[in-house]
C-alpha cells in the first residue's frame, strides 16, 4: 500500500487472506512470493466467470509479480532470512545499503519489511524503558512514510508512523530525514521532539513546517514572512 499509494480493496484483502491461510495449512516451511503467486493463479482458475474476483486477483498479482524476478527475487523471494532484529541492539552501528535495489519502490518495500521486523520484535520482546536503546535513522523518509491523505486513522498508519507514535516508550528513537517536508507524513512531523530545518524553497514545504511550529497566522491562514 505504501509504495502504490492506494490500499487494497476489501475484496483484494479477502482474496489475499484466503490464499495465505490456504498455503499455511498445507506448508510447514516459509511462504515465498512464488508460492503465493502460484496460489493466486490457481485461485483464479477455481472461480471462472466472476469478473470482479478475477480483476481483484489480477490486481494483487500485478503488485507481487515484479518482486519475483531478476535482482528483486534475491531480496524478496528467498527462503533464507539472516536478519535478526536483536542484532541491531549491539554497540556497533548498522548501515543498510539499498543501492543494489534500483527502483525507489523496491527500496521502500525493503525498508518497510525491515522496519516491520524490528517493530514486531520490539513490541513482543522488549519492556518499556526511559532509556534510549536504539536510534533508527531513515534517509529520504518521505518514501517509507509518505503523506497520503486517505490514510489518517490509526489502523491505516504505516509502520514508520507507528515508530514515531508507539516505540518511544520502548527506548526506540527515530530520526527521519526528508528534503521535502510536505511529502513526509504529518504524523512523523507532529510527533517530533526536535525539528532541524534548513533552507526551504517550495511554498508547500514552508507551510508544512510553519503549521507544525504554530507559525500560521489564524487571520490570514498563511505564515508570516
């Protein structure tokens, strides 16, 4: 949803859930995207003549299929996952280099999946604390946490937004870097303790920062020069 800008429809969500449950019942190993694609293709053949189901199923396939070929296959479709969230809490700095992934969409998806693993580990394994355990720095954060107008409720918030809203009490700090504040989620900016702002050119960016800092003139609806 984050990389396509639109959420799955209720029917698409139902199709995806049904296929994942079906795979999980008959498979004790990890579920790969190739396995999911095969299930979706078989699912379509089992429901011939239902145009709405076919269209929804094809829409899901079109999102997943590019991740199963070429260089992206190694990143998203492998059986092995050597990443362990607890390794991030040692004293060394960990840098995740996304340059091998050529498209912004692939980089965004990889960032979200990595962040989700850390989020789940934090919520399940760590206790609340007032000490800083880990600082997560995200460059070009507007890709992983974009401002999407239809995603305003808690249930629709992205994983990076949940970092800002929920993980502070577990000792997880978030440093989000973006060259265009207007493209970054309002929830990230609104929950920031510190905002460092350099020169801004675009009016939308100036207004977003001015609004966050309470610099908008209530009479004119614009910021003071």
